[in-house]
């Protein structure tokens, strides 16, 4: 027997939790059911960590609350729980697990009231019915709802056909005890130099394993460090630029001009963030592809930065020659009895061969949804209820985050927010960006309800 509810949210991480919290108690919205196959309600993957060195990559004051009306929500909660931040800027980057605690504290209140229910099941299919949608769960049960919000989170990174299978390959560092077998004197190759790779390096260092660590990426660029912000009230006018080249040139000039006024480049990039999605949406696909090919890594490393003391630690590790950053690509990795014999083509140089005891895949989540082994995503694509997003990134949605079918038609009452909308909005992973999308969906949903009533 199908159960009738008002809203089903698929995914219990930050995006799903924030959407449910925003919807609870709104006119016309009854009970909300949140599904999460891992049971990480209120946390998701990123905020489930309990390791104190896994830090939020912005000061706690920038995380905000659930609504714009409560911009100091998280910071106020931290203070109330006795987590004194103090005036030292570097100490404002609190452990990620605390933000998960904050969301769980808000969620628990609504769970107790019955406004929200959570269920640890995987959604495997969604079909259209007369009064909304029917969601099929992994146990065969179905739930009917007028509205469904997909908050699919991040998926494991793509594998490498050039790396031979071996127990010495860690395909995803987020698996339980993924680094548990790495020894104190082992050498480790970390593929990637982004946020996930930095987390893996911090794990190795704090666990006292990995004699020498090599981080490899095509550009060999670590995320930049953050600094205390200065107001930038005049962001670049993106309406006056129409290509990626024009935008980057304008950004360089703006950084130089504002540096003379004491405004750091970090503030300039942050002010541009609010215009990034509208600018991305107006770009034709060839320009979007040009950005991904030439500027993606640069943008990500400057946009998603590191806590100042993490930057200092990484610099110290390099100085001690325990950490090495290499620009290049992996050509072939042959499994040996003690690890891998790896052929690397260094940037601007010839190939070299090196031996490592372990290889960690930290290239970031898979964003080409045709490739992921998610039953719900594949069901939506195969049934024509969804199509890949621009540049084959994620899935396609309308400007209001309504999922589009294979013909580009809106699937009324079926929404998608978070990383799966990368191809449509680009800026989709930070908490402020997710909050904006959740607000957009809630507003659109309530407007649809008012239209039905009238």
C-alpha cells in the first residue's frame, strides 16, 4: 500500500536537510519525508567527519543560518554551545562536524514534532502519477507525494583504466577506514590536489602514516589560502562581458585596482561568486567548455580556499620534504608485491618512473551522470524523465531547479538541487549556494500550491 505524504526529499545531507527545514510549517506543506540510504541525516558525506582537522573552508560567520533572516545562525549556535571562536581569524575555521551538529540540532526539533520524518532507504525510481509522483524504495515500498526534491550529493570519483587493480589502490578515501592499512614508512601517491586530496593528506599526517606523500594533478595547484575579508561593494559587472576571456581579463584588472585600496583578491573573488551562476547560464556551450578546459582548476582553487593554518602546515610538510606537489599526469601504474610502479608524464618534461606503496584516488566526485552507478539516476535517464545537463555535467534543470525530461520539458513538482546541477548553475557546492537553491525551490513550490488552490 502506497503512503501519501506532501513532500519527499531524496538525500539527507546539507541540501536535503536545509530544504526540509525551510519547508516545514509552510502553508499547504504537511508531513515531509527525507530519505537517505546511508542514514547521514543532517550531515551527508562532508559533515559526517568527526576529525577535528577536517575543517570548514570558510570562517564560521560566513556559513549563515537556514534563512537569510538569520545570517548569524551557525555562529550564534556555536557560541551557545561554548565553542568560542575568538578574534584570531585562523581559529574561525571550525571542524566540519560542528556544522553537521548544528543542522542535526535543528532537524531533531522537527523530527520530535512529527513535521519531518526520516527513513534510511534508497530511492530507486520515480514515476509520474495524477497527483504528483510515486517514489519506489529499495525494499519495494512506494511513497506518493505531490512534490519530490532530489538532493543527490556527491558521487565517488571515476576510476582510472591506467591503474591495475590492487588492494594498494584506495578508490575513494571516504570509505570507512580507507587509509587504515597504510604504514608509517609507506610512500603514498595522492591523485588530485583539491579539497579531498588535502583532507587525505591531513589524515595521513595526523595518523602518523605515509613516510613521503606525493600529490599529483595536471597543474599541480593546491587550493589558495584565505585571509580576513575586506568589503568589496563594487563587484565586476558581468553584464558587460560575454566570453570567458573577457571575464578573466576583467577579473585581473579588478584585483589589481582593488589591491591598491587594500581589498584582497579573496574578497574580489567572493563578490564575483554571487554573479557566477547568472553569468554561466548566459554563456553558450562552447564558452562553457572553454572555461572548464582552461579555467576550472584556477577558479576552484581560488574560490574554495583553505584555512590559513592548513596552508602553513602544507608548506611546512613541503619544506620537510615529506610532501611533494607534482604537476603532470599518470600514464600507467603497474601493481607490484609492495605497491605500484608508476609512470608519470611531468608537465613540460618527459616521463619518469617512480615506486609507491599506495595510490589514493582523490580526483573529486564524478559529475558525468551517464557514468555513475546510481540506480535512481540511471532509472531517470533511461525512462526519459531526466537528461544530462550542459556539457554532460549532472542533470538538466530549469532556472527554478525543476528537473527537465529528455525532451526538455519541465517535470512539474520534481526538483533537483546541489552538485547535480553543476552544468546548469556552476556554483552549486558551497552552503550559501545550496541555501539559495533551496530557497528558490521552496518559493517555487509554494507558488505552485497557491495556483492549485486558486
